[in-house]
């Protein structure tokens, strides 16, 4: 089955499987059945088997799944073995929080650099980056020279589209958008993952209302 034919719901469950398998590995568990995995994740065994069947046959009847092997398969499906390169655009509060708290290397990503429009930040060292913060005027050449895959966009929302336009022009392949606003990449085939901070909180609010019915 082509990647484009896999539903987004399945794709979004894959990182959940990965987290759970990492937990089981830490507990020295060697294998797990779809029943056991489903019980721990709040999914049905048939849902788990159906999810995995989109990518091949990973388990054995009566044996279940070898946890390390399954973890390796899912990591490969998610591209963790590709070494995708990443840059940060916008070194404000959100950008700093990401750099300080997210272990890019653990998930197979290479953080190459950070860019900002503020002259007072340019040249400052930043944790986890191999080079000091760079000015946005050097961004296009850097992306081209290093064939950068992903840009983390964390600029103020009013500057989001202008920053996006520069990234599109530079030939970026994907954008992880933390600007809390919709960006337009035109007719390019750039992949965009939007992060809206309100979504989870509002979903939680909805669940609370259900408790009060």
C-alpha cells in the first residue's frame, strides 16, 4: 500500500506504539500480544493488527510481537533511520523551549542550525546546535548548501507567512509549524504539520462538559 493511501489516524498512532514499545523495552519485556498491547494502550487487538497490516506482517500467530523487532520496523516506517536534517526558524520562547527539551537525535533527526531576524541574537550560541544563531539573510543559501529537509517555524504569527515564503523559495521540503496560524505554501509539494496549542485543551474542555451532563 502506498504511503499516501494510509489514513492519518493510523500514522498518528505509530508514534504512540513507539512510545509504548520503548516503555516495554525498559522493563525488559521481550514480546507482547495484540491483546496485551491493546489493553495497555486503550485500543482493540483488531485495531492494532489492522494498523500493522498496512505495512506488512510483523507478528506470529500464538507468539505475538518481538518488541525490539517491532520497534525497529515502526522506527523505519517513521523515517527515524533516514537522518532527516532540521533547522529552527525563530529563536523566541517556543524555539528555545523546543531546543532545550526535545532530543532530536534520539528520534533520528539532525539539528543543523537556528535562524532569527533579531540582530542581537545573531552570533549567540544555542544549545544543541553545531553553530551559533544565524541571520535569516543566510537562510536560503544554508538550506540549499545542506539540502535541509525540515524547518521548525516558531516566529510570531504576524511574521509566519513571510517566513514561510522564504522557506518555500529556499526549497525546504517540510515545515513543522508552531506559529499557531495557518500558513500557505502555494502549489508546492511541501509537507506541513500544524501545531495548535489550543486543540488539546479544548478537547479536554469538551470531555469535562460530558462529565457534567
